[in-house]
């Protein structure tokens, strides 16, 4: 195939960039429907309480209030719902601070807020299970009555993986929702054969996804039996299924219209606010808008789980790993579904351990339920294993990078679940890092250090479809059901243009609503270019075949002898014999046209994963007096298979790195002993700012995937993964202290320095 | 005392506007809800994120912390007022061309802040750019491409070509 206008690998501008820089881009909070009401939720101030009574009369009497709902108004609400989304309003009992107990719709948002103050709730405050290790003990206050059934459609969507042996619940009531075990070989023998054994406990706090756009939704019953919702969500089909199930509707009764999404990172998958918004709209017969405040977002959204990892590893003097033993405790808040398996697989899967034993425990607490956050579970597990790989290398006197290269898993090596690693670029990423000037040329200096880590994401897979339509002017429209989070519509534009042999400008990409879009999975798991991109490629190939077929009739030449270039289909070697694409567009659409409309269809399923790996190097300066860490230089190396658009890929690498750095240095949702969030503002929950971060250098590595379009792999998730370990290793290098508890705040660094035995060498 | 709405007269993007507002309404709310200028975003409502940045008499403010009535008789410029017709502000062009945006929610505020910076200091160092934009949170980009975009506009203004590679200190 001759490609006269190659667009794969070009840095074309993001398709919707101009809408976003001008403020035209429409997010749900920007939309106003005629007659629209505004909703607010009354939230529990307690983490665990029984609701004795709710009185709403005074709120209802406030002028401008159109509707007040409590659990009593919602038929079929379950007492022990299986998912957070189904707990539309608290029924009798609240399980986390901020759980909605009543909802108001009013003429304006101020009236709705005023009405909340007039609702009286009589709570009986109950003891709460907050600390995950306390919550595991017998006699701890129970988060749920009865046995726990895990529904993890969302977790599966992220990374299709086989789990370990699962033991759920058991007979006794407990907060332990899930236990998994992974075993291989003989761990005791492995440790006995080790020359060095390292044992430490690592902890990653609860972190918030931190999307700048608070959740927002508009619900509108446009017919008595039909609901349309305008959402900021990562997948219109998943949301439609969930919403229909919760509301007791057929999927055909619900249309989900995805508008621009102001960041999701895994949090905007489950319908957390849409069900109650829809119920208010049904009750009032008016469109209703609900927009969360930042305070609500921080207190009562769906952050990422706190994770405690007890990890023991052993190695021989020759640098061979002998055994790994781990216990992973994941605090999923008040509903199960945490990414326990991912964390376990990465802890035991990145490197070759002949003997391993990993126990994973998911525990429930009286805190908000958790959701995915970019590579869910991966930064957690990677922080532990990659910190420990450094510690082992140090104890053995081996080069940190060389030690990793010697032990890294290769394609075919078993993960802890026995599944073989698919082909991947982990080794290549390590080699590129080892060769990077910042790494090679680093020289020790007081208070300065360098660290590295590698981490990956297995990659999501899912069926997907797409269409490519030829327009009367010879241009093309790609239609998919994929929400554009990361620039995927721009990548689709390039994929279709490349296949069709037209400039990118000749292709428009539209994300359609749940009624009109070809099916696609949610934008999660780093799989949109990988799966939907493959469907777009197939649809474009189908359209191309149809174009060549029409042209062959027009030109009386075999389709195989034709090529598309410069807006024409011509006979190869005889450029004067051509028909323009515009003419084919015309003749296949006009009144009395001679040809069938060109309508390419791509419907695929990808059943092989292509893991993506990122390696990061951090060079830091640590002030021993204040504990302040300054990142001097930061490099993100990443294997993306093929960068369809390097600018977009760099954006993923830089943004993911920044989030990893935030987990490492500053971010944690801090709860008191009663489960109340202590830092519910962006002043106190510190996202990385422009002055906290250095320029993030990117190095794109391309080890082609055998399956992704043009060799592409998922690029979104891997870059958040290795940062916390890379920074912990850099800080260790600078001050000689192991930091095992994230975030590594100045206080913790000063405390670590002060508790350092005075006999230990202090390089400062 | 009954709270009543008052007439607010202000200049928004060069046009004189008159609106009825409650004394407790913020400038952000009035811009978005009463004047239909939804390009300015609310990310936190407490001045911590910078998404609602507008120029008030040429000075950048977080409009969620300004009462609408405080803007009486003053000039407000929002993201919608940076472009003239189809002609975008060079910063808007640069953010688009450099891929300095992803989800886009923080971008209007960031571009308005960058405009305030370049109005005051047409040739900032990278460090100055970072300090000026430190109150504008972005969760997607890691800021690297913001700095590149702003630097490119500054360099073009000098008649020079945009620097590439490392940042200028």
C-alpha cells in the first residue's frame, strides 16, 4: 500500500484543542436546559451512624424548593447494596462521612443549599472502623452485615487478569471482603538459600484522582418513560447499563450523552451522582443539574485505596533472587472492588522469583468506597518491590540498574498467577534508562541523590467497533463510542487518515451518545487506542476497500492496481487515469447516484494484552534541616509500542509522572480516628503545582505490539506507576534513610533523619 | 433586613453589561450563570485551583473569591474575550500547537493567567513562568508543555524563534 501522506507519528494538533483554549468546550456544568432545577445533597457528618429519623417538612416549605428525597422515597433501595452506585441515598445507616442522606431540587443552587440546612436528621453515632489493620480484627465495628459479594466489573474492565485463589468472607462476620493467595515453589527454602534478606513494610495512603472538574450531571426525562443524562463520564455504555439497572429501566429507556470530561483518571466510571439526579428529575418533571463542590469531591468521592505491603525478599551474592513473601492489605473503604490482584501480580511479577508467596487481603472500613485511579494498584505494588530491589542491590553491592536487568521478567515468564508475561518492553526501558546521561553522569554530592524505578501496566482488552463514513465532499467522519480522555480522537483521526491515504484534516472524529455510537468500552485501562483504534483501522480499511471498488468500476482497472493520494484514486503508474474522492463522495450520495455510500465498518475483539512499561529517573536535593525535597531533574522513559502522535504521548508521560510524584511527595487524604477527612480543600490536599515540578523529560521507546494498531500499546497508565519508588530511591540515595510511608513529606523525612542511628554513615 | 437584588453594571470583554445580582453572588457565578460566559470554570470555589481566573481591570483574580458587586464599574476580561473573532490570542494558539492541554478544564484560567504574566513581563524566565502559574492547578499535563507554550509566545514576541530543549533559568 502506498501511503502518500503518512500521518502516523506526526505531531498534529489535538482535534478539540481550539474548543478548549477558547472556552467553547462544553462540560456538563456549562449546559443549561429550559426549566432546569439545581440539586444539592445533604451528607452525613458521621462515618458510621444509624439514622433514626429524617424530617424534611421545613425544607419543603422553603420557597423555590421543588422536591426533597430521602431513602424512604426510593422504592426497592437495598439495605446492603452491592455497589456504591446502588446506595443512592443512605437507608437507615450511613457508612462513610459524606454519604448522601437526602437530596433537594430547587430553582437555584442557593435555595437548594439553604434547604439542606432545614433538613433535620437524627443520628445515633456508632463506632467506626477506620484503620485497615484495626478493621481486620475480630470485634471491629462491621461495615457490612452478612457476607460480602464482590462485584468487580470495573476492576475487570481495567486489566483482564486471572486472579489467585479467592476466599471470600467465610462464616464469621468480618470486614475482610476478599483474600487472594499466590504461591510458587518453596519460600522457606528460598530464604534459606539467600545471602541477603530484606524485610520492610510499605504504605501508600488514600489519594484522590484530583481531576479539576468536579463531578457534574444533568438528568432530563424528555419523555415520560425515557431518560437522557448529560454526563462527564469515562464510558457512556457502562454508565447506561448501571443507571438502567439502578433505576429499574430497560437500557433502551436511557440515553447517555457524554460531554467534555474535565479529567477522570478512573473516578468517573461508576454513576455516583447520576441516579439521584435522575430521581429528582423524575419526581419534579423538570431537568435537574447536580454539580459537586470540591469539598464534596474530597470528602465523599471515590479515591484510591490505602495499601499496606509487608514485603520480604531474598537474593544470593551472585545477584540471583531466591524468594519473595508479601502480605498486601488494601483498604477499599465501604464497598469492595479494590485492585488487589494488580498490586499482588506486580509485586511478584516484575522480577523472576522461583519461590514466592503472596497473600492479598481486601478490608472494608467506614470510609468512602474506592475507585480506579490511573493504573489502579500498580503504583502501590511497584513502590514496594522497586524500593526493595534497590535495597537488595545495595546490600549485595551491585549496580541498581544492572541488578534489575539481570532479574527482570521476560516474555513467557510466569506472573504470580501462572499466566505468562506477554511480549513487552520492560528490558528495553531499563536499558534506555541505564544509558541515559542523567543516570550515567550522576556523581554523588552531599544531600543529593538519584533514583530509578520501572513499572508497568498489563493493558486492558475489550471488544470494540467503529465506523468510517465518506461524506459527499470526499471527507470522512469516524464515529466511535469512546470518550476522548487523552486525545484518542486525534489518534483515531491519524489512524483513519493513514489507512485512507488522506490528510488528517480530511477526517473528523465524533464520540456519539449511547444510542447512536458503535459499541466501545469505557475509556479506562489504557485500551482505547489499542482496541477502538484497531476498530477504527478496520473500519478505515473497509471504507478504503469500498472506495477502490467504486474507483475500479469508474476507471476500469483492478482495485489492486489503484492507489489513493492527493485526494484522488488513480491507477498506479498511470496518474492521468484518476477519479477524485470528492466525485466518489458525490456519486455515492446524490439523488440518482450510481454508487453505494462508502460506509466502513470495523468490529474487532482484541484478546491479547500488550503491557506497557515506564521507567523513571529522579535526581533530587534534600534539605536535611527542613526535609524539603527538590526534584532537580526527572526523566520518564516509556515503551508505547508506536507513538501515533508523539505530542499526545509525551503529554501522557508528563501528566502521569506528575501524578506519581504527587503520590510520592504530597498527596494523602488524612482521616481522623472517627473517619472525618482532615484536609477537604485543595489548599490542604496538595496537588503538584508548576513550582513543585521540574521540566519532565520524555524518552519514547517503541517496541511494537504485535496486536495494537501500527504497533501501538496503551500509554496512559504506565507513567504514574514508577514515580513513588524512583523518588524514594533517590531520597535514600541522598540522605541514607529508607522512606517507606507515602507521601514522603518533609516531616517524615526529618523524622527519618533524626531516628537514623548516629553510627550509620551520613553522606550529608 | 430583606436581601434584594441589585443592578450591577460592568464591562465584560469590552461590552457594557447590566445584570440583576444578589449581593452574595460571586463574579464567577454571574459570568457563568447570568452572562452565559461558561469558559471560566469552577474547580474549587475557594481560590485554590485557579480555574476561574479572569482579569479584573487587567489584574488576574480568582473570580470565585470576588463578589459580583465588587466588579461594579470595572472591566472584566474572560477567556472568551482574549480572541478577537477567529483571531486567537497567541497564547491560545501556542497552547493548542504545543499540546499544552488535555482535559482542558483548567486551560481557560491558565491562559488568562499567562496573558496577565506576559502583559506585565513579556519575556519571563521559565522560573518566572512557573511562579506565575503556580496557582493554576493542572492534573493532566505536568506543566512542562505549558512552560514551552508560554515561552514560545514570549520568544516570538522578541522576533526570535522559540527555544527548544531545556528550560531557561
